[in-house]
C-alpha cells in the first residue's frame, strides 16, 4: 500500500511510514491503486477515489463497485448498473448497463443491456460499442458475441437463430470492409488460405460469395459458389 501523505510504497502491515513517519490509520481502506495519483477508497460502504498524497476525495464515494483507471477511464457501478467515468468523475458512459468491458486492448468499449445467461432459448442481447470519449459507434442485437484478434481485428457474433455472422472492425470500431458477412469460419478453408473464410449469401438466388481474408485483413481471393437450391 501507499502512504497517503508522501506516496511512499510501504508494507501492508506497517503502522508508520518509513519515509515521512506518518501514522498509518484505516489500514486496508485503500483497496487498490492504479495511476500514480489516485487510490480507490471506501467510505460508508461506498467507493470513490482519493488523491494519493492529500488523502482527499477527488471523486466522491457514491459507487457500489469501481474498477481501476485505464486510458483515463474507470468502469463504475451505481446500484448494480455499470457505466464509465473520467479522472474528474464526469460521466463518459451513463451507468445503466448490466456489464461493461474493454474490447481487447483497443480504444473501444462494449456495454451490455441485460443478462444473457447460458440458456440458448434466451432472446437477443443489445450490445453498444463506444469510443473512449463515450461516443456511440455502433450497436448489435445478437445472442452472443466473441472478439478475435488480428492486426485489424474481428468481431463476429451469433444471432438468435444460431447463424454465425460478423463484422471486421479496426480499433476505432470502423467496419473495415463496409459490409456484414452471413457466416464466418476462422479456420483453414479447403486448404485455400490460412485465414478466414467469409460467406455473403445471395438470398433468393442459387449461390453465394466467399471472401478469403488473411489475418492481416487483406482479401486474398473471392469465389462464387453456385448451389442447386435457392438460398432463403
């Protein structure tokens, strides 16, 4: 833990700071720490952030749960509903979501509206994607969502009908290929490429198109597959 007077790193069992002699009280109240300047502290069973040197609250203890600051933002919960604040305590994303998380290590945040659970019969869940300024980038209604890493990134999701669909996005949430694929297979496909096979169905017609995409997000080949049946 840290001394709130001088900022010296001291053992958790210390009664006095070895650097400035400050008496350590309320040991354990500094639950965790992140940047060099702030510490999470509990007061009356609510959490806020204090300045590590003055010990004064810079973000008042009004939250039921808080996370560490990352990229100048912290995820916080009010009455069990999650949102996001900046270092000044300003709301970046309103506390109204069931859960919230970073997308990989990108400057992209995803918030979920409701509990999904493991029951496959549940309805779709609403996902909202934000940038680090709290701007809504895009939204998806789907059964489940999984993030996979490439140099540019992949988001692919499964809708309520269990059809695997997906977008390719960059770190800002921009749709790289400006389209949604109807099925994505992230394994080698017929030994054609070590990458991703992306199907785009021609509904009402006999056939579909496959884009073969490498892991650095380049379309290496496009193939049209004719079928004996009409795709519906």
